[in-house]
């Protein structure tokens, strides 16, 4: 019997993404869509490309409370929202995944570092501190057993997924020098910012443009620093991150520069990466540089490494709405409910 | 001595466009920028690409009333705004150009047809009826003497410019059959909708997309119908117009299908077009189909004509922010103040 | 047991498209990839986005002759190629689908009209005349039984699919006046021209551009004219077609203007369209104008109709590489081998 | 009297760029266009956007030898071409500018480092060694007097311009630690690769894509390393450079990560940059991150600096066809012939 899923925040791109994946999944069933803004409308009116794919209607949280008629809740909501529902859900034994930073951190100290960088939640205490320790951080590849067992999964930030997967083998092996400093230029499509109209995402401004923003201050870096810095032989990490907004819709390509603690050959590193990700069905280690479109519409993370003397450059490509968001959530749901990791996610990237 | 210009609505794309043209013009000087939203900020803070080009600061209409310290006012404002200032300006002998539909029509009857199609002004009476007869419609090529002499110029709608110039020779000669019906597909970049964030112009929605809108109901068609239908031997016109929003920033390409009243050769029609526009420095009659980028950043209107039996297809390309807006306004200002039509407008399109 | 498919011309976008669909299809298996240019290379080297999806290697026709080890051949090849193999395949009882114009026409007369418009084959006689009568024209919706039974299917041209589906109900009912003349502006992404580098498809030229081409002379119109003009009460059709190349990769949006023989309401026409396509799982009749991205990556054809007096405008949107090419081929293969039409094609469009 | 210019390689984007600038320049006149491929055609047939702007026809070098009827030659040609003409021109006292790497290096040793990275010229000896010492490297801001006096100017590589201007103040002051290592991610539009159709620049492949290439091996880095490493207190430079091809036409944005030898405040560095470029009319030091479109169509180089502890990030934006190529060439021609640096270059970026 299909596992029943409720999506909260169903009308944003995150809600749309997981809805589409679940509609095509043999083991899951979407029982309700909750959203603040479009309650009462059919979801295929909100998103006409869904015409004929589903009859679901958007409900308000007043008519369909969070946790109703489901086995798991997916929160595709801003920071701070799921915190408010967490205790009640936990008490009821209901599992949930959250897309925001609410449950990505194992302690209030870690969370505080993140919150400090996030204008909308700076200086606010976490609303469900006691549950932080029960949440698993959802970069599926790093902790599949943890995710499988967790009552709560904190789905990772889109930039963090590509950075963490791209650097994990090197931090694991203690190969990153300079006290773990990595210079990262992240290139992202506009969809990571959601569908709300805003000056930065206005086509006349962004089309054909590249716009660096939150220079050295993006909040996703906190989870990358904490996660990478605690892997294996790692002893801290510090990602100097410059996000660049591109005039395209989907995709994140991270280019990461670092100094190795010991010399290594490119072939040796690629081999190590392939070994490290041997059981990860969505990580592809390539001989050639990954491209943004090489992962479009799929759940893949494509990675390659280049070396010059004691310096290495790692590049990773993901679809920010798939592996960077709903694809990771689907992968985590698969882990949580015992399906194959690839169930419902076995998609070739859309090319050309 | 330079003619002094005040720009009202200076922080939109229309205000920006005429500001840039005037800053580079030998005969004009911008003395003030008026806007509601950014008063007190330097215009190069609002638009960083202007850094180093001007020291002008945006004023509110409270501190710098409309008509202050200038020889002419350019209203780059929504429908209904200039109507409110028109009488006072006319009384003071101040000339002005308006970008909206307020002064594009010679009579209240004509204006009513336009207003009926325009959600924001439907059913509102014109606020300066008495002045309609003193305004010239500013498709510069059709009426250069009228524009030169007029105290008020109604700058044309962006779609209308390309449609009117593309069809004028045929209507002039009475060559359009089917009672003047022309089927027009207009393709436009996003900038015609201005800089205000909106769902239709969100990059994630519009990038790589084509979105037909206001199907058979766009308000610009009214001025095209009225203007074309009264040219030379014409006896009415009816443009069936489908605007299509493209995922690009600038440019309008209109493809126009019609039936000829009498057979004609392609060569003959091209020759007639060249003759008709012999004195129009910005109309280029091409042997090949015009392209959208072929006029980018310039004031050109590129036109070509194709014939199949008794049916003709005319295509025209303009930059919607230049010939479709500020370029036409600059050309009209040149006419009004006795400069050469091409003064300040002698620009090669930006290619590639 | 899976039906075995050989793809000839496997390294172009058409071959890639059907390969991807077949790899994900439960009822089919790709047994060989034939191509001239990349023989000996793995297909995931040619297309890195396929990394991990298949181990297939490209063969030359010398090492793997056409028709080897398969139940059906898909020719994704230029005009003229499949003609040369057709007789041998027919003799061997091997069915095939062809993407070119070789088998879209039921008679040499019809084919001659098409060939006359096609520079590369003008004035060449068809190489397998005797087989034309055994081929079915593969707009699946118009002739599903014919396709199911045919030994040869002529897969339709990308523009033709959208035009024919958009206009079929009106021609069927004899509603198109003006002797069947329809003015059509087609907007297409670059991928229809294939992957071969060419000046028109160079990004620096095409990005942000709109380029009309083959004005009133595109060869796809011939199959639209012939097909529509013979439907139900229709008495000939003449599509005045202007293709416009856009600076985007995928998708075709056709806007079609025509005069009705009798007045009709918009609601009535939409109702008629819904009835006409009641059994067509991939045609969606929308209340709102279709958009280019609304069908991206899917096999849908989205259609809407608008009416003004006795004039109608029909718009249709398809993904040119799916419903316009490989998706239709897959749908036809499903019909030919008794699978559900939607098998392997049940995909939501990629949005945003 | 206007200085007469001959353009060799006139039909590429580089030749087109300098032609357009010279046509609008009061002090220069183009007397001939030389190219191999389009000899005999009007240049406005090759580039229809030039319709009405010039009557010039493309000549072959056979009919119009290099150096004919001119005061200066601009070579917009591949590596190796101008070397062959250099001696004859020098003997005749004819000055020239070259767009390739032929005259960017002061010694054969330096040139050899560059040539080694360049597939088409690797292992070839320079054809005019004796003249290397008489050429000035044409980053105008670093050496205006040298350029003004030089008989030969080696116009810089597009990536090098943005990297050198962005880092010059720091290297000048000896502030770059880590032995001068700088990690640079360069983002570029497609036009830097010229107009020749190629797989990488095919719209279907590049649109919406990001494609890293020549990872850590791009030849432009050699001139950046040599130039920066010899500035003021600098003691060598090593740029770890990853170029990324974007799906847009124009522009280069470089993001550059380095470690400072001593702590510095952001304000202090910005102030130093403003002082350093006080006499450079085309360098704009911004408080906010530069954007790609912020310099489009102009000769500006926009720069900003950010600091975190002892680490700095510098970003610079140029139009690769202007400041990165023809704009720099025009600026150098102005210096060589005594015009103001800004003559013919006083253009506002095209925005939106």
C-alpha cells in the first residue's frame, strides 16, 4: 500500500517538485496539498503544465490541519515554519522532512551560526530545540542509515549539496590544507529563489546577466562548513563562497579551489572519488568537467577533479530543484520508507 | 544653448532610456528627474550601469514641481498621469511629450476605444479633452511637420510603431483587402512591461518560454487601427493582434499577414516601400527578413515584405525601448526643437 | 519479451531522443545504434549526460548492417536515406519508422510537392515508390489503427504535428473558410535543426534573437496542406507559414489565423476540440493560451482557440523533440507493437 | 584630417567591433577591409545590422595588400598572422595593432610560455623576434605612455584584461600572498570564440548551460602571470584559472580569490583602487559587486573588492568584445594618435 504524503507549502517550486516526483512514484501517494495563498484552487490551475496529471486541490491549513491523513509530511516552507509544528508531529509519531534550515543542525549552537547569517531569522531562538538531536541531515549519501531511521530529516540547502558532495572525499581523507579553506564560486539558476516576483529575478534584469550576491555571507555555507569539517580526518572547514545568479532557470555548478596537504595525482583522486561514491547511485564521477545542463531535470550530482601541483579544483553540477531540493527529499523518503534510493528518480537529464 | 528637459517618471525603463539619450545629445540638457519611488537617491544608485555618467538625483514632485526649470517635459508615466498636468503646462506655454495613451488620440471618441481595452483606465473620462486636438501622434515618419509644430506629442505604443510603419505604405495605397484585416503576431521582449516585478516577467517562468497574452485584445491595436485606416486611400483597418512574450529583454518583431486588393510583385512592393520611406532615416527596407537583434539598441525599424499570390507578409523589427519608446521620443524632440532627426540617435545596433 | 529496436542515425538529436525513451520503456530494448560519424565510441562519451544510463556503443553500418538483430528499425536520418534500405527491409518483413519525409506521403505526386521544396532532394525521384502505399503517416491521433497495422510509418515533421493537431477539428468539420487558407506563424527552438554546427544556430547569433526563415516556403507545410485538406468535410488547405527561429533550445508554438465559414462561439469550439481529442491522451485542450514551456520534455500537444467575429486563432505548443519527433515515434511504436499509447511517455513537462 | 585605418581580418567579430567604433569616430577613417573569406561582398551584406551605416566592401589581401593606403593597420587575425607582415610594415614605418598573442610579449622566452599553451602555435618559433622589443602590451591603463609611443601594440587577451585590471593594485603594492597565487573563475559569453560555427557554441548545447573548459590551462593566463608578477612590489604571480563558457553572447566576469600578505579593510582597499585608477576613465570601482550586464556594449571595466580576514575576493566585469577586444584597441589607437582616450568610446552600457 502506498505511503501517504502531505505537502505543506505545496504551491512553491519545492512543493511542486516533490508533488511531481510523488505522482510518478509507485510507493507513495499524495493525500493533501497545503498552502497559504492558493487555497481552493486546483493545483493544475496554479501550474497549467500539470493539466491532466492530477486532480488535487490546494487546501488551507485551517481546513486540512498539518499531519492529517498521511504517513509523512513534507514541509516546503520558509525557515521557522516547521519548528512550530514539530513538537505536535513528534508527539503523534508522525515523521517529516523539512526543506528549510530548521532541522539541518544537530545543536542550537550550530543552528545559531546559520540563523545569524539569515536576515529573516537572525537572533530568533529555535522553536523546537529538543528535537534537533532527533533530526538527520539529509545529504543522503553521507548518512543513509541515519536518514532511514530518523523521525525528522532536515533536507539540505541547494548550494550545500553540491559543495558537500564535491568535497567530502577530500575532507574525509584529511587532504584539504590551509586549515580547510576552500574558495568556491557557485553559479545558480534563478529558481532557487522561488517563484515570488522580485527585482533580482526579473527577466529584464537577470537575462544574459551574472549577478554576484551575498558575497562571503551566504547562509548555506554554514552547513557545508560544519558537515565537511567533521568528516573523517577533517579538522574544520571554511568555505569562502561567492554565489553568482545566472540568467537561466535551473542548475548549480560549483567550482572549488583548495590546497592539498600532500601531493596527489588527478587519476588517483578520481579513483578515490569513484570508490568513495561506489554505493551512491546519483553521484557520477566524470573525467571531463561537469556541465550545468548535464544534470538538468535529474537527481544526479556530476563531479570532476583537476590538479595542478599541490592545488586542486573540484567542480560539481546538480539540478538545484532536484538533487538540490525535491530530488534529495524524494531520495530521503525512499530511504525512510524502505524503497530503493532510485525509485521514482530514475531519470535521464533533459538534453539538449 | 541646450534645451532643458525635465523627465517625469524617471526611474522606469522609459525614463532611463530618454535620460541616456539626452545625456549624450549635444542640443539638450536634463535639468531634473522626477519620480515617486526613489526620490533623494542618485540615479546611478538606482541604475549602477550609469556610474560615472551623471550626477543627477531623483526628485519628488513635491520638491520639484512638474514644469520647473525646463523647456520641455517628458512624461514616462502610466496612463492618466499627464492628463492631470496638461492644462497647467499648456497654460504656461510648456511643451511636453507623453509616453502613455493620454495624448495619442485626436478625439474623445478615439480615446474611448483605447480606454475600453485598458483595464486601469476603462470607463474613465479623459482629464484634458480640450487639449486632444492640439496633440500630434508621434510616429515621427508619418507626420514630421505636425510633430515639429505641436505643443503636445503623444508618443506611440511600442507594438503600434512596428505595425504602423510596416503597413503604412500598403494602407496608404489602398492595397489591403479583406476590409483592412491584417493578422499580426507580435513577439516582444520583457522590457516593454517595465521593471516592476511580476509573475509574467519572472525569469524562472519566462526564460526559454513564449507566452501569448491579451489575445485579440491588446490596447495598442486601437491606435494602429485608427492610424492605418485613415491613411491615403485606406478605408479602415482591423488588426487581429496576438502579442507573444519572449524570454528575451529587448525587441519587437511583428509578422503581419494580409490579402492584397490587387496582385503585386515582391520587387514592386519593396521598391514602393523604399520610395515611401525615402526621407525616413530610421526605416531600413531589407531584402531579407528582419531579425530581432538586427535593430537592438538602435532607433531603426527594419522592414521586409514577401508575397505569395494575392497574399502578402510584412515583417518589421524594432528595439521596443528605442524606436518603440525613448528613441521615438528623442526623434520627436529633435523635430520639435529643430535638430536633425538623427541627432543623438546615430547608433549602430549592438551585434553580436 | 522486449521488442528489439535498432536505431539508425543514432548520434543526432532524433536518435538520442528515441534511445532515451526506449531505455526507460518496459516493452522495448535497444539492440544496436548505427551512425556514420562516431562509430566505435560509447554513446555516453558522445553525450555525457547519458553517463551511467547505458553501455551501448555506436556501430557503423558496415559492422552492423541495417536490420540486424531487431524487430523494428528507427531511421533518424536525413531525407533519402531510408528509401535505400526500404525494399530490403520490406522483403525481409522488417517494420520501420522513418523520421524524414521519405514515407510521409501516400503517392509520388504528393512526395514530389514536398521534394520540390527541399533543396537537398529537389528533382530526385523517390527510391522506393512501390512502398509509399504501404506506409502510414504518423500523426498518431489521426490514424491510430493505420499506424498500428503499418509495416512502415512516416514520422511527421515537427512543425506539421503542431499545425495539423491544432487545425484538424476545424478542417474535419469544414469550418475553415477562404478556401482553406490559414496564416501560421511558427516559433521554434534551435534543436529542430540538429546538432551540426551552423551559422544560424551559433549562440552568438541566435541568442536573444528571432530569425524568420524559409518565408512561405518551408517543406513541412506540404504534409500539413495535404493532410488537413483531405480531412472529413475539408476541401483543400493552404497554410501560409512563416517559421521563426528563437534563441531557445526546445519547443514549437504555432499561432494560426483563419476565417470561419460560419460563426461559432469560443466555448463551442473548445468543446468540439475536447470531443475530437477525447481518445488522444497527449492532446490537452486548454482554456488559456498554451505556452512554449508548458509542454517541455513531454509528449503533450497543448491547444487553445480564440474567436473574434468570424475569425479564429488557434495556438498549439509541443516539444519539437518529443511530440514533434521522438515522442511521436515512441507513440507510434507503442501502437505498432500493442503497448498503451502512453507507455514510456508518461512524463510531466519540466517546469520551471 | 582623419587617420586612415586598414582592418585585416575584417569579417570576424573583432574586425566588426573596431569597424563600428571607427565609423563613429571623428578622428579616424576606415580605408579598407581585408578578409580571406568574404572578399567582394559588402560588409553590410555579411552583417545586415550595418545596413545604411557604411558602403565598404571586403577586399582580399591580393587586391589590397596589407599596409595599403593607411596610417595604421589593425590585425584582427589568429595567432601567427601579423608576424608574417610585421617586418615589412616596420620597415615601411607603418604602425599596427594586433589582436592575437603575437606581440603581447616582450621576449621570446615569454612568448614561448604562451605558445606552449596554444595548440595551434605550440612549438613554433616567433616569426618576428626582433620586433618583440618594440611592441607595447596594450592594457592601456598600465602603460599609456608606452602605448602612445609604440610602433606596435599587442592588444591583450579578453580574460587577461579583466584579471589584470582587477588585480593590478594588489600586485603593485605587494599585497598578494601565497607566492602570488590567485584562484580565478572566469565566466564568459560565447562571442569570445568568434563567429565560426563549432559544437561548443551551438545554441542547443550552450543555451542555459555552463561549460568549464581548458581547466587550469588557458593561454590568456600567461600574460596575466607575467604582467602582474612584474608590477611594483610584486614578485611573481600565478593565476589558477578556470574559464566557464555561459549561454550568453557578451561579457566576462572574473571572480578572483587570494590571500593578503597583511590585513586590510575593505574600505581601505576600495580607496586604494580608486586612487590607483584615478586617471583611468574606463575603470569604475564600485561599492557593490559588478554585474555582467553592467558593462555591456561599453568600454568600462567595473571592479569591486571584498575582504574576509586575510582573504580577499576581487570581481571585475567587462564586455569581452569592447574592453576585452575592440574597445581596448580603440583606446590604444586614441593613445597612439593623440586623441582623448575616451574619443569614440563614450558609451553608456546597454541596460536593461
